[in-house]
């Protein structure tokens, strides 16, 4: 969940586009799917809930869900 959240923060902060994040992740780690593709498979709502539980439990900012993730879940969207 943390990798996915960090990937979403990259989009939120306009560091990279979704396709670039997934492409770099796949080429560097030899995974079949990037973190944003994986997020679509898991479900953005599930990821958000998981991060909220971690954040509420540990109060550690590294578990704070990306504001973009919250917006995507609220809008019922997925990554392209």
C-alpha cells in the first residue's frame, strides 16, 4: 500500500504521469504491473481504507493517504 500511495503522491505533485510511473516501476523491478495498475486491480477504495487504518493506528505521516487518492475514490475513478 505504501508503494501505491507514494506513486499516487508522484501524480498529485505533478512529478510524473501515471503511464511513466508504471513503466519505470516495471522496467526497474521487472514486475508485470506497475503500482497504479495494481491499484486498479485491488481497488482504490480498498487501498484508501487500508492506509486510513494504518495512519489511525500508528499516527505516522508515512501512512497518510494522498489527497489525490481520496479525490479519486470520492469520484469513483480509476487510473487510465
